[in-house]
C-alpha cells in the first residue's frame, strides 16, 4: 500500500502574487515540512492558464490574470519546487481530471492506502481536487491537512473545510 500527498497549486501568484494572501505566505514553511516528513509519493499540481485567460469562462468570472504559463507567478515556490520529484500536473481549471487518471494508474500498480491534500486555495482548488479524488477513488480515505492550506479568506477556508467533512473527506490539523 502506498500513501499519496497532493500539493495543490503552491505557486507564486497564489502565495504573494496576484492572488496572494498573508495566510498563504504563512503556510509555506509548514507545507515544506509536511513534504519533507511525508512517507509516500508526493504529487504537485500547477494552475496553468493561457495568455488569453481573461477571455475564458473562468477569467470572465475571476478577472485577475494569474498563473499564466511561463510567467514567474506560474512557478511553484522555489523552496517547494526543490522538494518536487516528479513533473507537476498542469491543470487548466480548479479540478484536474489528469490528477484523477494519474491516481488510478498508481492505484493499479500498488494500491493507494490514503490520499492527503495540502495547498491553495482551500475553497477553490483544494476542495475541487479533494472531491475529484473521492470520485476517482471512492474507497480510499481522503484527508485534507487544514494547517497546510489557506483560502481566499479565513472564512471561506473554514467553509470549505466544513463542506469537505460532509463529503467524507477527513480534515486534520497537523
């Protein structure tokens, strides 16, 4: 059995860039510590948008240019990227079906015992991917470490954690 840690969108634009928050900056050391101490496979996701982001449905509803491929804001925070052992999974929107497919493949090779998610933003991409993991692997326990996540606001972070609990995603605070 293998355990999986998914590091969601720990990119410069979400930490201290276009959509950054003080809470996102605050979790960076805890995220690094969690990755270093994790006994299992670590996967990173990377929000990835084209230059015409504002012309997309997401861009029209969230009109802040961010995570445009190849820009400094798109890059995963350097101290975290240094801990990445596989190519990040680029995702064009909140949830990543590619992530689900990768997990299914890993589960076929060696059954997955648990999946833990950490990262940004709790209320958008973390919750989207946690629910997606639950859909792809319904019998695998899914955890979210609240201490290693931050939302758009503290209130929306808390709301997302409560919503995940209702969907049988186990919220821990390690």
